[in-house]
């Protein structure tokens, strides 16, 4: 390839000398999309469907997106080339929390805020933002080369999608699988909304462990004589809402006081001492304060102790500030304090009352010192969006019975109806699904799918329910007539697809208990904005229905992605042809966020798996293996890499590095290397073009008589088979490496070199056919450069993106393969030996082969020109080598002897090699000793250990190479 080539007329414009990807990529993507080549328009073909994990509408392309979408595009282009009716569904997620945060920040920048607007006004502003800025990531996906069907681009807030979301909610509610419950949630005080467990990040925070005395009530004492119980806590402020103290039932220290009470300091609240195995006798004092309204473990202890959720005390508001509990016992000095300010205030107050048990330490001399608390590293929950400490908060929310919905997906994976790749992820999947908790699906936001539930004035059952109800406002109204008195504290809930349906449900429900609505003399059903308006309308003889203000968790709607994007609940052709999807490519980090929930909803509503295979890839990490983050400054911008090296190079890097079960380590040098690979192919195409090699006119392999042509046809056959197998196994790294080595090694380095000077009609036909097969096989990985070369080599009936996958209709010719591989082995061994011994590459040498086999002799006789040109052997003598220094070269069953007298200074070369060998062995031994030292391996930085291992491998290989070179000299 380094030789000067002669330009010949080929009927096509000559390729430019330099490969420049930028202009090529922009031109071809617009062409493909403009002609609708990404659409599934092969109605008679087998359908193949994938859906992209919808990126947030607020998002920009990051390196994880680049990996995920590259893998999907490789699959969809491969299946399209194989003749499938390929559909890649594309769209974006409305991203409730993230999008609302973006728009609120914009308002704040203008000294404005959300609460200055009515709900509908704010939502309108979000839609305006989406129209102006919400398409960033879809434009960037185009730059990556993603062949998505943009004509069917989806958005999770589109009207048809919203209709599907509402139907799913209503149907699940009617089936008893969605319900409203009072439970603890992860509350984000900054965003003022509940978030899921999966949206909580646990961080290590330096905190403290305080110990306090809780006085025993009624003169009771412990067996030890103490009149108090010592409890320990990392959150002193929550003691204001304590409702019990728990001890282990077998803890001898406390058995005598189980069932007795303590008087809670500061509040004076009498709370029981309960027996519960949650209390660990070996941890702290063995006595645990129980705040069921503000701790997930305490919530369960409280329930076991017989405390109903509705009776659990709540001492914090939505901003995590202290509010008065229902019993009114929190001192006024604490009400209104931020939770962390309250923590300090509680500690100081208890210390002032002598109830703080100090933490005692000793110095080296044995001197004791007292401290208010013991320092502790605490696992602390943070919201991944709001970035503040999450507060367990008792509130009414909507829940999905996830345990029920998880049953079918578990069975689908066990039966093989869903195949998870790599299989190692199955254990994680089962562990989570089999222990799944109720799924909280309501969020206290304005942007999103509003929950299709309306509330009406409650119908009381008895005096107790009226007293306990949340909406006990009826009794406050004056002069109630008899029908009005029958409406009590617990609100009626009407879940429906539309308000009109909710009205019908309300009319029926109130009529059942004898309350006339929409009749002369009865109540008039109306829609109101809020509970307050409902109160006012009630006075005027109206029953106002107000809609639930919350919206649905974003993952609730995106769980419908595999079928709602196809037009469900309408029975469309797309639904019939493309559900279930064939494959889902997903990062392992959203296995439970999204993948498992799609499996739940798909199996429940479609009675079929959402996809047949689930491929989980790893994360893209920094070169040193660390997770990328802005705070670490190691984030890599994929668009910057595309600008620098081209999308094809980045895509090939992603595929080549994607090994099942492993994370991808970012390596810009490798990206640069794949840019060089594209350049290598470009130059090979220029060489072919200049020598009359053009586009092939046949799908099957041309007839070939020469060994080199028969060999290359067989290599194509083997490469296609290996590539198909790798893609079937979803081994992207194996697929990329297969086509890489065929293009670089087999075609460019050997075939082109072997055919130089022999451009007869057969060779031009075979070479043109092989180059076509390369472009088709490489296209899924490097779509831009391959499409450019496809058209540059000759007139085509269609674009490469919709060409046909190779079908050589040929077999491997064993004789031709053996002949060419013998030549390659000879040339490779000679070039290596010359390099090791410092002999000029172009030096022509003689070789001797005393007793060649019949086959070897025939190969040598058939290839004199190639042997002389590539191996630089003037002759191969079938005779014993003359006496003297020589090197031995092995090729197949032959060992050739190449005399070295007069070629190099044998003694000097031996001395040089021996010196270099000794140095390499010394370095390898030193590194081996370091790596064998447990202290170094365990204490050194991981990157230092990794470098030592790499250096050891390098010096070991160098030692072997130098030893082999010495052995050649005899």
C-alpha cells in the first residue's frame, strides 16, 4: 500500500487522497433520513424491532448514550442488511423531575418562580421550553449515525401516549393493583416530592452517635436499679416524634420493663417499651428509639407493635422543617426549625437537662475526655436529582402492587421466554424481583401525566371514622341538613379515564347511600380546582370533585414504551407486526428502573413479553477505571471525539471494547487507532479504484482459478460466518475484531500485496467483490465511510444501508488456503527475523531447503514472483545450506535456512542481543518481585498496580523475543 499507484479511468470520480469524515457524515445522514431509508417498509419481510431507552428530553449526548445507541444501531443495520423489516423506535422521555428543574432554574435566573403561575401556565412554559430546547439529544443521535425511524418519533407526553398511560392506571386500579396508601416514602425536601428507592444515592457522611437517657415512668426501675433507659441515635431531632422504645425480647437487661413506659424528654409523651427483634443487644445499649413516621425500620417495628399508619406521628413538613404533632406536645421552641437546626437544638436541650450521656475517650497516657457524641461514618441517603439528604416521610401516595406484577416476568426469565445476556445478570434480576416492594408511582410535581383520580366529599361510616379522617371539614360547616350530615371525613375516590367518567362514578356512588345528585332538590356535581373550593361549593349545595394534584412517576409511563409507541391501545398494524420487540439493549444500571417494569406492564397488558432478549452492557469508565463524573473532571464528550476522529471511529471503538459483563474503559488512543483503520480502508479502496477494480455486479462470489483468489473467497466465507455468529451471540467485541482483522490483515496487508502486478480480469472481479463484501460487513459498525466508498466504486442500484448481506454461495478451498497461508507464514517469519537481527527490510537473501515435501515444493514453484517480491528471497535452493552462521525460518512443514555470513556481524549482533536480553530479564524479575509482594498489591493505588502488571508483561514478552532472536543465530 505504500507504493505509488497509477490513476486509471474507472467511470467514477477518484477518491480524495485524504479521508476526512466530517463532510461525509453530514452528507450521508441527511440523504438516508431524507429518503426514508430508516423506515420499516418491507411488509413481506420478517419484522425486527428494537426500542431505544428514551433519553430525557433535557439530555445531551454523553458517553453512555454513545455506547448504548451504537450497539443498537449495529444490530438494526445488521438486521436491515439481512432483509428484515427493521424498525428502531425512537423518542424521548418527558423526565418529570429533571425537566421541571430545568424550567424552574430558568425562572429563577429571571428572578421568577413556579409558584407565581397557575399550574396550567407553568406547564405551558415547559412545553415552550421543549419546543425551543428539547431536541438537543435527538440531533446529537443523528451525528452518531443512529438509523432510527424518525418519522415515528415518540414523546411520552404525546396525546396518544398519554391515553395509553391513563388507561393503564385506570385498568390497574380497577383490578385492585393500584391503590392509595399511607406509607413512608423517600421524600426530597428540595424538590418537595417523593422519589423511588432507585433514585436514592447512598453516600458516606461523617456524622455522630448520641446517647440519651429516657426516664422510666411510674417509678419503674431496671434490674440494675437505673431509673432510665439509654438510647442511641444518629438523628436526635426525630426523638420529638418517638412513639416507643424497642428492646430485644431475650435481652435480660430489659425483660422486666417490657410493656412499661418511658417519659419522652422535652415532650413529656408517655411511650411504651416494646419487644422486637429489630433491637440488637450487641449494638449500642440494645435499646432503640422508635420513630415510625420518620424511619423505614421503625415503621415496620411500629406496625408490629400495633401502631396504625394513620396514627403515626409526623413532625416534619414538606421542606423538612419541624411542625407540631397531632398531640401538640412538641415545645414551641422547636417548631419551624430546619431539621438540622432542630438536631442541634434538641442535643443542647437534652444536655441542659442532664440527659445527654457523654462519649468518653482516652489518650495515650490514659487521660479521659468527655465529648457530646461519638464520631461515626454514616451511610446517608441523598436524592440523585435534588442533591439533598432524603427524609423518610409519612404521606398518602399511590402504589402499584409490584409483587403481583413481578410474577410473570420472573417466570418468563426462568422459562427462557426472556433471555438475559449476559446470563450472570439473572441472579440480580431474581433477587430484586422476588423481594420487590410496593411501587410508589405518585410524584408531587406539575410536569408529567396527572393522576386520573378525582376526589369527592367523604361519606362517613361511624363516629370513629369521622374523628380519624383526614378531611374532617364537614363538621366545621354550620347548619347541616340531614343529607349533608351523611357526608363525612374520608374522601371518595373516583379513578377514571376522563372527568365525565368520574362524574358518572360519583353520581352512582352517592346515589347508593341515598344522596341525591343532579336531581331537583339534590346536590349538583361540579368540578373544582381544590379541596378548599370543594368546601366552599358544599355550602352552596354542590358536591365539588377535585382532581388529584400529583403526577405519575416517569418510569410508570416509560414502562409502556415497547407497545404504546406502536399505537396501543389501538390494535394497529405496527402492534401486530412489531410486538413483542426482538431485543432490548440497556445499561445494567436501569435494569430495575425501566427494564423490569417494562416486563411487568408488557406481560400484564399484552400477555406477551415486551422483548425476547435483554442485553445489558456496562458503564463507560475513565481510562483509569474510575466512574466518570463532572466533579472528578474526567467526563468525556462524545461529540468532541466525533469532531476529532469521526463518528465511525468512535462507534467502532465502542463495539470493539464492549465485552459482555465488563465496563468499557475510555481510551482516546484506541479511538484514534480506529480512525486510522478507516483511513487504511480508504487507501485500499483508492488503490483498487486506481487499478481498475470497481463495484461488483454479483452477490455470489465470482469464479476464481488462482490460489490467491480462491483463498480470499474462502476467507470471506469464514468471516461472514464468524461475524454472523458473533452478532447472534451479541458479542460485539468479537464481531468488531472479526471484521477489523479481515480488513486490515487479510485484505489490506496480504491480499492486496499478493495481487499487485497481477490485475487480470479474474482478479479485478474477485477483488471488487471482496471489497463490496467488506463494505457491507463493516457498514453496521462504520456506516459513513462504507456508504461513501460504496458509491465511489461504481454505479449502484441502491444505497449500502439497504443493500443485501453477503451470501457468497462458495466454500473454503483447503488447498488454496494452505498455499497462501504458507506464503504468509514465510513472509511474516522472514520479516520478523530481519527486524530482530537488524537486517534491512529490503535486503535480498538466499534460502535453502534440503528436502521439501511435495506440497511445499509445489507452492514454491507456483509463487516465485510473490516470494521474491514479498519475502525478498532471491532464490530458495532445494539443497543443504552451506556451513556458517544462519537463521532458521519455519513455514508450514518446512524449515528454511538463511545464511548470514556477510549479511551481519554475527558476534556484534549476539553481544547486542545478550545485553538487551539481560536488561529485559532484570526488569521483568524486579517487577515480578514487586507484584509478588502483598503489601504493594494491597496498598498501592490500583492504577500503579495495573501499570506494574503491564510493564511486567511487556518486559517478559521482550525477553522471549530476544531469546528467540539469539536462538536464530545458533
